[in-house]
């Protein structure tokens, strides 16, 4: 597969996996219901995405950088919502 098709495939995967995460962020923002979100899972997910972002930068992979940057921002929002809206 040529490099051009490989990048297109990477961007398609990046767009689909990133967009799939956004409805959860939107729903949490609108309902302020964080009861089904696990804080340990969000923290582990954040660390994993951060490592994927670093890997993408080191590999100079635009699709990985694009997807993981957006997903990190989304995860930061979910972490914020979890901390703000959790019943104490």
C-alpha cells in the first residue's frame, strides 16, 4: 500500500475513533450525570492516550497526533465533569 493510502487509512481510523468518543462527552455535559463514569478508567485512559500521542509525535504520524490530541481534550472534559459533578 502506498504511503498516501496508508495516511488516508490512518486519518479515516482517527476520525472514526475520535468521533465515536464525542457523544459521551456531549451527553455527560448536557445531563451532568457522571455516575456511570469510572474515575480510575478515565485516568488510565488519559495516560494511555497521552502515551499514544507521544508515540505518534515520535513516529511523526499526523493521523495519530490528530486523533489523540482531540481525544485527550475530550478526556480532560470528562475528567473535569467527573470531578465537578460527582456526588460527594
